[in-house]
C-alpha cells in the first residue's frame, strides 16, 4: 500500500513536470495496486513510447555518422587537413558506427527492420554535420551541392568497404 496520500489525477499530472522520479514511483505503485483509474495514463503512454524510440534513435545517430563520413569520403578528401591523410579517420568512424549498430541489433533485434526506414532522418543529421564540418574547414557549405535526398542506399551504408578504396592513396 502507498505510504503517502495518493494525489489526485490532476496533482499527478502536475507532478510529471515538477518531480518526475516521484511521478514514476507513484504511478508504479498505483499499477502494482491495480488502481488503474488513478494512473496518469496520458503521460505514462508517452513515456513508454519514448522508451521504445530511444534505441532506434541511437541507431539513427550511428547511421548518420556513417552517411556523413561516406559523403565526406566521396566528396571532400581533397579538403582534409591535419594529421589524417585522405580521411582515414572517416573509415574508422564508419566501421565503428557499423559495429555499434550491429551490437544494437543483437540486443534489440526488432531494430533491424526499423532502421532501414530511417535513412531520410539519418541523412538530415548527416547533412547538418557535413555543413558544420565545411564551415570549420573555412568553406562555405552553400558553395557545395549537398543533395537533399540521401545519395546512398541502406545496403551501401552498411556494407561498402572503404578500405578497398584506399589502395593507391
């Protein structure tokens, strides 16, 4: 049983913004007691939905890194500055992101069918990062025609072997 006075539905909804950990604790206790009529269902359902998206969003972020670095590899190796010749760090980054995605797939197999549908979203993040990188290189992103639509397939993003393309560099 709940040791404290059970808040009203309105108080519980307010608690969601004011003291989230307490909101969780109270809703959990209400569920355990099967006091379903007192649960803040609106916010609880939103939280459950967010939990389901969290891991997919991580995979989208990894995919964005892959797309960004594939595009930079294909279009901007001539702009690379610093110690890394020809964007070799991009190859490592692509391979690391792929490994992270594959690990997520092992842990959460349902993501394997969801991630390929998120190429457009990942590309938007990649484009923003490419533009920022160009600015950091003293370049005007507007001078480059970065496509609005992703120029890569999901298959290419996940399997293209950039190491083979380094021959002769």
